């Protein structure tokens, strides 16, 4: 049985606020969506702690995964219609690549767990490896369905996701500077946060995209749409993804999991408050089934139990996370970095364990860069095709992109308890400490006094 | 200290995809939002199982509550500017009603728990009573903050929500045929499902709304906007809220909780799979703190554990819910209702316990009706104010509303396992039963054969 | 040379605010758009005097014509993909109908002139006949281009527009209760007026549309989208197209052209103020070239000259039109119709020639009706296709449509100079007349006193 | 009588697709809108020839003028609420500036005529001077209404528009790098063209705007919204306002008017084809009444007559404009500029008068710049207010704005008849000339061969 054999006689549609409708035309795709592994994505928020700042953005990885699939499907349709390959190696689109492209698009995030970034940091899991496992392990429903296409189809799908698949057109559809993944999440996150920044002309970009021998390029007539996409992406990073309060909530989450890890790693009691579903992760010995049982709700359920834990740090951090009481933050620079130990000491003196109540985090984004062989993991650069077929790198033609190319933006911040900024607490024993601390803070920056 | 004393020198804004920004101008409101009781609403989905059909609609009661507050705030501003009361009983707006209106708007859903409708049905909780408790119990943070306004302010706020507050303008702002609650959820649910049906001209309706002696009325010039609202609401009911698959998932949820209740009511073991946070509810003896610890994630965490339970019905229903495998349904009528016992027997014979694998559900909506003293809980009718000040009931003037007034729409459905519709299962022992069952089904209806 | 021979190697796109992009894939279509006859539609507003009330709605018949073409193109694509005919008379879509469908869609309004409705009324022109002429007359560029397809192609295109074309699928695409024409103008007029009423789910309707033996039907799964379209259309009529001030401006326009006709019909001077481009129409003897030279700007240019005309009625009406000074209006009924002569006399006594300063106009819309052989020109009813292939008429299934089916809505109005409503003009000789007039007016209605 | 005396008891609203509603609260404003001078703006397109490329953009200066008024009104409301002046010279907002601000906003474009830019170039009119005249001349209705406020009120309004009004807050509201004029036209032109580029977060910008001693500044918390505005503006210039085909149509218009000027300047016949309403402009001797009689329709009416003129250049250019047959264009640089005389000669040899069939045009935009005293008419720079009240210039804080600050973008183009690009015209006498011409063109650029 092949992919084509499983065409649905009548397509199935999913209403989607970003793409209006998502069209499923094949039973393989429908069955993949209906697996427990995929349905589980409904319980994992796309933006993690960001939803605590942009309350509209409570959407999950489920809708995003459908969206990436849908964009990929539309691109396949356009490629097949406008650039169908006629002979091997003509650099055009061979539609027998469609099944692997669609499945890789749909499944690219299947290995994500709750609050992935932070979770992975503490428990040394790796969502990319797990994605590969879910796709290739014979125990998953995903794998069984994919094998209906062919025995080695799961491996092909996994290889697209880890970039080792030979056809670079397919790889770049799913992962490049302008890929279906990014195009979906920018539009989707903009829609749900209620900001306008992430919006760009998706229909236009899809129209000017075209396959060529080494991957994907764009017709020069679409340059402005590509420019607009670059700027949208950049603005989303600065304004949404790097929001300081979101990073502050992430710091609390990280410290909370770190504290739990310390407490439970060696001592795993068996009472009503034991986080049984997390124990394998404290032990750093978990299997796929245990991983797939996790979701956002499992974590917050344990946090709710930890509220009442006898460990004061654990219970306090759990409450701060659930009740959304972020740390405060200030920007520091190379000039003021040397003050951090002093500030941490003041915080410790004020009664906060500095290991759990302070943090640093830097978030920088490079809006666009040309290919740089010096740099590890240099991104593929964006190239435009001229009327005569020649390719030109984007920043050669766009004043706007040239202006931002190679320029990073972002900041590095020091996080600490909001209590340190208290004022007028006249009977407060810690007042002198707070005052000294505040002496180093001005206009949201750490400042030197010398 | 009064409400006015706590005006913020600088308003705080929340980005909202529906209202663009939500403006908080008073520290009381900000502090209410920052309570654990209110933050908990971030973990309770607005539409429950509907998000399993409209995957975009994963928004929670948190954003909705802010939205109802914001609409109420805008109405207060318009009323204060255009219809300020000048002497007692002039039927205009007295802005000292603003604090109670804003707080009631913000807190009207504070007592909701996870999957409220179903949960209440099984465990006999009541979110309206709990709302009152959260507001008036001296143990909650909400209550403490409200008391900063005045000692009896919590009771006033609660009385708006239960409709006993003397000022009918305030009561109708929060609860009437066109109130801030409905106006927010129609717009919000439309936005998140990605359907257009719920959209109406909110700005226009707010502009033509006006206070009068007995509540809220609308200037006749806004009749078309009101018409459009009535139709939007009606279409949302038929197309979103009554979606048969959503009702099918609710049936599974209800049966799952019913089964758990049966299993745990009398026998509450103390092992790693015990749903400790739910035990008080199986016992029908819970306190407010225990109720406030619940959220969607707590339920699904226990469902995940129940997947592995030795009770086959519990584990199967838990998996069906988490993996989104709905029951199928068909419409029945007074003529075919008598066939239900026969169909239930066939289902039982095919191996499904009919108490847990079949259900009936009827969903009907009345788009609009005039006031009817015969009917218990008759809705306040909508009245329009003519240029000369006379009030006319809406359906007297609107051909469209007259056409739908008093006409209900909806259906009643019988739910059963999808397996009953199987075909071509040649070695299947149950095939004759399936065939007999299918004999009674045509075009999504139960049919008679006589 | 056939239509297929003129496929463009690269499609040409037009940015469109309603459909995002309009795709032209064939040189015939591109060349039709580039004719003087079609470009002239850029100078004829879609909504005539309505733009004087909804100032945003200044769009022309050019964009609408492209929109109807685009919707038709999308339907052809969907029909060709989902319902391709396999043998004659299988009731499915034969894609060799595409050229005639696309050209008829693009050209269906090509015969419209400036302020068509009013212009035709005074000058006895007929835009439908002229459409046929433009398409079939060998003198036009349109005709020359169409003949590149085949010698009788122009006649075929014309026959689609006048409903005599044998293939009812094509005819109903362009003209039926849900056709490409209406679907475009509802969306477009809603967009440009800035109202929400005309919005419906176009993508969904296109998806559920399907060809059958006798025309076009809709899958039953799309019923709600069809319902929503019916209601949108109805609301657009009541709120936009029948707006009383728009009808008042039309009354002025009609009287202005009537006055000019009276003045110039017999006496056509040759001086700088002579409306040379209109003379053939005063004479009721014009050729196609003269008709095609007219546009909105030609009329308003003459109106600007007539401002200074020695005929007081002509100059006053011209100024009222250009400066947007509408007549006032009130609703009358069968009961109060008998008062109109009395009111007209009062107006005449107050110094206004009643032939030029009063008018009556009734505007009624029937939102939907079933087929009625009794009624001349009864509309094709809308039919839905059930899973088993049977057709059911819409109002049999939709409570909402049943409620409005066969019910007309609208009003009849009497128009008169705003001066008649003057008050407090103490030295005004006409005051007693005004007072008497106003005695018959209450709450925007004519009232009886007996 | 003062402005305040003319408050309307009930505000009047205009439905607007960009701002939803425009609120008129004062009879002065309503009466200004109802003047012939202002209603005339309904007949002058906002974007001139751009509507020939973006067909959706047929909106007029009427809606834009209302929009600038509305934005200004909202700013006045916010300033009055949040920053009301308490004593002279406290740098806050004095609401007695509202009347002059609102009237200047509404009337800032009142002097515009049809296709202003081109018209002024040929006929040496000046819309800014005419704006002042319309406001201050005792003959206009505008002036009479403004004088109801006070005898010198018209002069004050005019002085805001020409920047000489003493209160810089009012001047900068109407004219600065982020003013009500630009904010309206960017949003409006984006809406009507159907492009997304011009959209920015207007509500946010208005919220962070604030008055200070020397004009208008922005709170630092709104930096990202200001950034986004700068980029939106820049993209609108590059993609919409500088569109090469729009510039090509403008070149035709300019040559057409130039030709008419040459023909009619000295020889003004009195026959049916004489452009009587333009004669005063050929004579460079016109009065205000004659100017106010012009609109887009008057020009195109004469163009329609000129189609049949015996002068071949006049008739050909008129047809090219009406039928939208643009010149082609290529980019040239300092290196290839020297080839222009050669190319013009070839065009002349091919039978096209080079004075009327070729043109050059450069369009460059500077997205943002800091204040530069070296530069004539240097723009006011944008400054942000920090928490402590200090002002910082935008590009000091924004990586993105710093990257584009002081960098111009755009191109210079040479325009010529499309015929010069003909191919395969085998019997064509001019073929060798065309070939030679094409030899200098590659990838839309002029190229050197040496």
C-alpha cells in the first residue's frame, strides 16, 4: 500500500483561525493526527511561559503542527503546478517527495514535552532525539502508521527533520530561514498574542517561492514580501519571545524544577505528594512511554501539590509560578557585570537563597545574516532569482535587510525578587539592605557608582 | 480607603486579541487579577471539550474574565460621559456604581472549575454558589482585597452576580440578553474558533446602549446592530456550542467521571494511582481550598494515570478522552425515541456497557423571546428607545427578530461507540449485530421500519 | 487559436483587498481587462450615491468585475478538481466551459454607465442590452479579443449573461441566488463601507458548492454557511443599499437629470456650457461610442457647469447634488398615503416645485423564497444535497431561513426639502406652512389626524 | 459664540472602514464638512495614479481628511485626560487648543486639486497656498464657519498648517515625523490597496504619545510601536508610493497636460471641444472659484474629449492615460546616465517625440533621520521619554531604527514607450532601432557596453 492509495475520497477539513481551513486529503495524515502521541500536543502550550504575559497566547503545539503541515501542503501544490520536474536532476519539484514532506511537517515537533526549553535544561532530555525516537521506534502508533507507506518511510521522515535527507528542497521546506515552521509560528503567535508584528504576506511568499537544484529560492519580484518577513520575525523576537517578564517566569520555573530535582533525586518517598510521573526524570532513567505521559497539566498538578510541601523553597517557588509572581529584572552590561556578586550577596542577606532567587539570562537575535563559513551552524542565506535565472543574496538587493544584516539585538538581564525594590516599609528590618540594593538600579539598568 | 483612593497614577494595560488592550486603572482591580484564585482561571479552558473540535479555541476563562471587565469599563465610561445622573431617581447613570460593576464583571466566573458543566453534574458542585463563597468568604485573597473598598462591598459584588443587587442597570450590565458577559464570549469564541459567525458591531452596540429607570435599553438607531447580535448569538449556538462531536466528547467525560465516582466513592486506596485531589469530591465533602486546587490539568493528569487502571471501563474511557476518540451520534425524534432501548440492547450485546457507552443529549436554543410571565426564568426582553423616549420591544420593529422570536432550534441525539458503524469486518463475531444496528440509521437519523 | 493556446507562461496578479490576489492565467483575460471598454469601469462607482453616505465606499465596477472573475475562476478550479465530468450528461463539470464562464464573469457589468439606475430611468438606456452590444458588436475591442477564441464565442458569452446559454451550471455561476456576482459585491461592499454585515464564509461556500445536472447545488454540510450568506445579504439590503439618505440623493439626481432633459431636449445651444457629451441622450439617439465616453466624472463635470445655469431649478439641484444636501424623508403607509397630495401642496406653497422637490420611493427586499411558479421571474431556489444524493430545498432544513422565507422587509418613503422641517425662523414668511407640514410628521412617519 | 457653544447634544458618527467610526461632537466641525469646498474632496482621489496599479485604492481625500480629524480628536481626548495643563508653561496639554487642532486637522488638505503633484508642476499652482486662501479668504463657506469661533480663528487654523502657530504641540500633532496626517494615510492606503505593510499599532502609539514643553514625545515603553511605524512607513514608500508603473502613468499625465498647455496657452478656440474650465490655468490667471470647480472628473472629461483631438500627440497621450497604457521603465545609475541621450535619440528615430514620450524620475525615501542642522527643512527627530523624564533620540535606543537611520532607498528610472521593447515584428521598419535600443537593457537596468 502506498501513500497515494490512501487518498481520501472526500477531504477532511479543520477550522483554523490562522489558515482558515486545514485540508487533509490522505488517510495517513488523518491517522497520524488521531494518534495518542499527536493528540498529546493539545496539552502542551506553544509558547510556554509567554502565555503568562500575553494571556491570549494559550494555543498549543497541536494547532501549530497542523499549520506547518498546511503550509507545506500548499507549497507542494504550487510547486507541482508551476515547477513540476520533467527529468531527473532538472532541479524542479518531484511530487513523489510530497508524502515525506507532509509527514515531516506534521511531526516536526512531536517530541516536544511540557515547557521544553526549561525541562530539558534540568533533566537533560532532548526533544529532537525524542522526535526521532517517536517516529522510528516500532512501539509508537506514529511509527506503525508511517510504515504503511513503506518500511523505511519512518527513517526518511526522521531524516528530513534532522536535516540529513538528501533532497534539500524538502529539508529547506521544513527548516531554513524561511520555512513552513517559522512561517506558521510567526503568524500564529501574532494572532494569539494579538500583536500585529508577526503578520506578513504569506500568500505572496508562497507564490514567489520556487525549487531549484540546491533547495528553495525566491523570485526577485517577491523581494519586498521577504523583507517584510525578516522584519516581522525580528520584531516578534524582540517584543514577544524575549519579553523580560516571560524570561522571569522561566527563571522561576527553572529554579523550581532544579529544587525538586535536588529534593527527589535521592529521596523518593511513596506518599500522596510524591510526583510519581516525574520520578523517572529525577532518576535520569525514563522510557518513551513515561515521556509521552507528560504534559503541561502534569507539571502544574505537581506544582499544586508542592505548594504545601514542607520545603520552603519548593513551596514558595511553586506558588510564585502558579500565581504568576515573576522576578524583577534589570539590564546589565560588560561594565556592570562585576556588580552581580555584590547584588547577589545583598539578596542572600535579605533572606533569599541566591541560587534559587537570582538568575541571569541573555537573549539576542540576529535578524538575518549572509552565509558565513567561519560560524558554526551558519544559516543558509536567502537567495533571490533574477529574471535571467541568476541567484543574488538578499542583502545585496534590499537596503533594509542590508541595514540589519549581521546586527544582533537583545539584552542581558539580572533577575531578583521584587521584594528588593520595596519602599517605605518603615518597620522592616531589611530596609537598609533594600536601600543599598536600589542604589545600584536606575532606569531598569544596573549602574556603577565610582 | 475607597475605590477612588486606589486609582493608579498610570494605567496598566493587557494586550488582548479581542479588545486590543484591556485597561486597568485601579489598584483594586489589579490586585484582584493578581490573586491565586483569579490566576487559577488561566488553567481552566473557556470552552471545555469544544477545543477538541475547534482546535484554535484553547483560550481560558482568564482572558474572558478580563474581557467582560473591559466591556463593562467602556460602558461605564460612555454612561458617565453621556448619561450622568444629576439627581436621585432620574434613571441615569450614577458613577459611584462603577466599582461594584467592574468587580462583578471581573469576578462573575471566579467560581468555575474544570469542565464545569460535567463536573457539577457528577459531583453536585455549583459554580455560582462557589463564586459567592470566593467573594464573601473571609479566607480568600479576593475577599480581603474587596474589603478594602468597604466591609460590605464583597456582599454587594456577590449580589450583582446573583441578580439581587437593587440597581438593575448594574445587574443588567453583567447579566441580561445583551450583557458584557455574552458580548465578550461571542466575540472571543468567534476569534479563537476562527469562525466569523460571532462577530457583531460591539462599538456600535456600546454607543447605542443607555441606562434608564429599570435597567438598560438601546436607542432605536442601533436596531440593526442589535439584530445582528441576536443572529450572531444564535448561529454560535447552532454551529459551535451545540457541535455534535463536542457533545460526544462531553458524554465520554461524564461517563468517565461517573465511573471514577463509582469506583472511588467507597474504596479509596492509598497508592501511587490514587486521585488524591479528587477524593473530597467523591466523598461529597470538600472545602474551598480543595476546590480551588482543581483545574483542567489536574483532571487530565488523573486521566493519564487511569489509562493504566485495572478497571477496563475506566481505563478505556480515559484513553478515549485523552486521545480524542468521540462517540458517534444520530438524531432522533419523538417518532423514533421508542427505538432507543432496542439500540441500547444491541450495543450491550456487542460488548459495550450501555450505561457507559451510550448517552442522549438534547441541545436547543431560543434565539430571542419576548417577556413571558408564564415561563419560569423568562429573560428580560430587549427594548428600544424611540426619539420621543418611548420604549418598544425589539421584535415589534425588526422583521428579522420577529421571524425568529419564540422559535427554538437544535436537536436531540443518541450517542454510541463508533465501532457500531463498522463495515466489512469479515471475521468479526459482532458483524450481525452491527448490521442490525446500522439498519436503523440513515442520513444521520434514527429511522423506523414499519 | 483557442483559449488554451493563450495560457500565460507566468500568471499575472492584481492585488485586491477583498480576495487578496486576483490571478490572471490567460492572455485573453488580460487583454479584455486592458481594453478601453473595461478600463472605463474604473470611472464608474459601484454603489453610486451610496458613497455619499458611506464615504469609504468609493470603489468602482472595475474591482468588482475582477472579483467576480476571480470567484468564478476559483469555482472552476474546485469543480475541475473535485467533480470532473467523465462522460456527457453525467451532470459533472466539463472544464471546456471555463473560457465562457470566466469571460462572462469578467464582462457581466461591462454595459453599466454612470449612476445606471437613475440614468436609465431618465434616458431609457438599458445596461443589459448594452452589455450584449459591447460583447457582440464587431466594433469593440472586447469583441475582437473574444473572437480570438472562436467566431461565435462572443455570442456564447452574451448568452450566459442573458441566461439563454444551454449549460445551466455556467448560467447559475454568474446569476442565481448564490452566484459569483452577489458573493463578490456583498464582500466588497462590506469591506469598503466598513460594515461587518456582508461578511460570510466565502471559502466554505465555494468548498460545498457542486455542479449537478440542472445547475449548482450545495452539500448539506455547508448549510450553516449558506444560511449566513442569506442573512448577510438581507442585512446589507436593509442597512446599506436601502439607506434613506442614499435614496434621497438618488431622488435629487433623478430630478436633476429630468430637468436637464426638459431643458435640453428641444433647445440645444452651442455655447461653453452645453453638455455636448450628453446631447445624444437628450435626443434619445446615441451610438455605442458615445455611450462608452460617459462616466461619473462626465456627469459631475456638467453638474459643475450647471451650478451657474440661469435655470434656477437646474442650478439648485446641481448644487444640492455636488454639495451633498439630501432631501429629508418620512415613512408612509397605505393609511397615510392619501396625505401625500396635501403635503405636496404645502411644499409647492412654500416655494418648491413639487415635481422637482418631492419624490416617493419604496425599497423592499425578499431575503429568500422558494420557487414559486405563480410569480414572474421567480428566483431559482437553493437546494442542498444530502449524503445519499437527494436534493432538499434550503428552508426545509434551516429554521432560520424558514423563519424569513417569503417575508419582505423595507419601507416606502416620501422625500421633501429639509427646509420644510425648519423651526424658529421668526421672520420667515413660510413659517405657518412649515408648521402645518410638521404637524403631519412624527417619529419619522407621516401621521393621520382624525 | 465660541466653539464650546456649538457642542452637539448628540454626536454624529460617520462609518469609516479604517477607524470604524468618526465622531463629530461639534456643529462647527459638522458645518465645515458640509461645505462645498470640503464635499469637493470626495471627487479627488487620495493616491492619484496609484489607483491605476492598486485598483482597490480609489479612496478620496474626503475620507482621509475625516481620518486625520478623528486621530487628532482621540489624541486631544487622551491628552486632556492624562496630561491636562494645570498652570501656564507646565508643558502639558491645554484643552483650549482643541478647536484649532481639530479644524487644522480636518482642513489640512482642503487646497488639494486633482492629481495635485502633476497639476502643480505644469500650472504652477500651489496647494498649500490655496489651503491658506480657502481658510482665510472671506468668500469661502469654510471661512465664514471658522469665524463663528472668533474673527482671527481662520488665521490661527492656517498658521497651524503652515507651521507658524506658536504652540508646537498643536503644530506637531498635524505635522511631524509621527503626526495624525501620516498615521491616517498609512493605515488608510494600506487598507485600500489591500497590503499589510502600512499597518501599525495606532492605539498603542496614541497611548504612549505625550505633550511636553517643545511639542510631542513618546514614552519609552512604546518604543517598539514607534519602530514598527517607521518601518511601515518606509515599506509603504518603497512598495506603494514609488511603484514604477504608477510613476509611468504620472509621466504620461504630465506630458499630456504639458501638451495641452502648449496647444491652448496661446490659442483658445471656442468650440465644443474647448476645455473651458481649464482655460484660466493655461493662462496662469485663475481665481479661487475656478480652482474649486476642478476635480478628477473634470480632467478626465477633457481627456475624453481630447481623444478625438486633431493633435496626434494630445489625442494619443489622452488615450494612453484613460485606457491605462503605461510607459515602460528601466533603472539607471550615475554610470549609465550618460546613455540617456543616445536612448532618447533612438526613441525619436522610432517615431516618438522624445519630449512627450520619454521621462526620468527619481524617487528616494529616507526612513528616518536624526535632526541635522546642516540640512534644509530637516525633520524634527523622534524623542522618547525615559522613566525619569529625560528625552532620548529614537535611534539611540532602537537597533532597528539605528540600522536604517540616514540611509535612503529608492531608484531613478528612465521611461519610454513599451513599443521599444517589441520583438519579432518581422515586417516592421523600426526593427533595427528596437534591437539597438534593447541592446542597452538588461534585467530592468540600463547597461553599458564597453
